[in-house]
C-alpha cells in the first residue's frame, strides 16, 4: 500500500487530508489573512511537500527550454528524499528530540560553513553535520531543512498517537471512537483525520469510511472527502457530549455528599481532632509531622519540617477571635524549641492586635478564610477521585484531609 497524504497545520495544529488547511481557510477573512502568512501544511511523508510535486503537477511542462533544468531539479529533489530516509534515524529524529526546532535565529547564515566571528545556532551545526554525512543537497536547498524537521516532529507525534490508538481498536467504528474519546477527550477535534489515517494505514476497514483509492497514488486527492470528515466530527461531538452527560449522571446517582468536609465539620472538632486534622494537611503537602504532648507543650501543638526547615504550629479551634496570647505562645515555642518559623492556625479570626504582633514578630497567621480554601480544594479532589474511580465512596471520613497541596504550599 502506498502512502496517502495526511497533514498537520503549523498554525492551528489540526490534521487533515487537504493540501490547504480547511479550518484556517474557513476562518474570518482578517484572521485567515494573518494565518496564511505563517501557516503551512506539514506532511507525514515529506514527498507531499509541494516542492516534490513539480513533475506530477505539470509545472513548466510547456516551457520546452526548461525541460533539462526541470529534470535536474527533479533528480535533486529525489536525492533529498533518499538522503532524508537514510539519515532520519538517528540524525533527524535525535536532533528533534534533543534540541527541537525553535525558529530561525536572526544571525543564521543561509550559506553553510564558517564565517568571521561566527556564532552558530544548533540548526546551522546540524546542517553541517548532514552535509558532511553526504546530504549535499542542503547546500543548494537549505530551506528544506526546516521542512524536513517539521515532518520529523509530525512523525514523532504520530508514533505516540498510533501507540495510544491501538489500545482502542475493538468492535465497531463507533465503539472505537467512544473508547478513544472517553480517554482522550476533545483531542478528536484536532486528530480525527489522523485517527482515520491510522485505520487506513493499518488496513482496518469499516464500511462507514469511503476511502478514496486514488489517494495513495494521486497528489491532491484526499483520502476521505472533507464532507465526510465534517459528518464524523459532528458524530464525535455527540459521542463526547453523551460521555459527559453519563459521567455527571453517575456522579449524581452514586456520590455520597457526606464525604464533603465543610467548615461546620471543622467547627465541631475538639482540640485534639483539630490538631490531627492539621497534621494531615501538612503530611499531604510533603512535610514530616510530629505532635506534642497534650499538656506542658510550651505553646506548641505540632512541629512540621521539610528541607531542613522546622516550623512550630499553634492550633486554635475557637468559636471566638484569637488574640495576642496565641501569637505569644507561638513566639515562645519558636524560641524554646529552636524552630525556624512559627505559625498559628485557627478556624476562627484574629484580633487586630494579634495581627499586628504577628507581623512584628514574623509569625504566620492562617485564619478561617485560608482554611476554607483548603476545604474547597479538598472537596474538588473528592470529586476528581470519584470520577477516576479512586477510593471508596461508601466510606466517608470528613477528617481525612488528603488534599490542598497547592494551597498549603503557597501559604506555608
């Protein structure tokens, strides 16, 4: 089976079987004009770049005086494809994976070789590596290097894509799409053509896909008509929509709201439960946690440490405001235990004088508002775990505070 055209647009990154990106072409006039100046269709097979299609497109065939030059150019381009095939692995593939293509530098020279006081980009050095390996065509056609690297990148992406898609090949075409979309989400909007190309190239046939046989031998002939792609895009949107609805219905039907931790749960904790609750917050954030005795603790309820920094924490589960005394206890505990920092955490609020003292003494205060942020983050985590099938929804534990990583790290 020969190769068929498949492209990825360098602007919108969507794949298609069309020589001109159908998505960018259908954009509003002003936007399309801006995209046209920079976008190009990157083929999976480099032979489908326009430069390599002179002969089949009939360029210059009526210019009798140019036939010799055209034949020479065709031979040169055939040499480019042959050399690319020979050097794709390891040179092109390894260059792409290790250094990538980051746009042409302002000081790059179009002519290969050293220059006075030259500062050379990785691309220039790579071009010289290829020339010394016999890819002399790049001396005459240096602009093709970027295009060949773009194709290399598209090939690398397709290799990963095909490995993923192969896990979903089962049953009918609709079943395959459902399995793929359930895992990959909305990526079908960019990669549906690539999905169909994989099925075709793997000789997996479904009667719903009217592949065009001439696409493997005729430049400019799409493997599937654009109208067919649009129809299947609408089908995929319906599949995605149904998946989202089904997931929400499952969540609403089976989720146990008693698993949510609210500030009312926190308010109902006694002092020991509140300390345990805070210990789980810090453990989740990656801290080593050490408790203290319930009495005679010199103003310390918890010690947490990480990367050699030790923090002493005063935990105050109050119904009223937390005043200077709690801050003073934290200051004393910091000094007594030789800690690097001191913190007071409460489910309530701090008095103005407590905040002023804490600012002067560099004691960190975590009040009800910050604690609520932790709870919001935790409850969202509960939903995510349920969606992913983690944990046991039938085993609620409002004190098992196992999230808040981002919130805790930003405030500690």
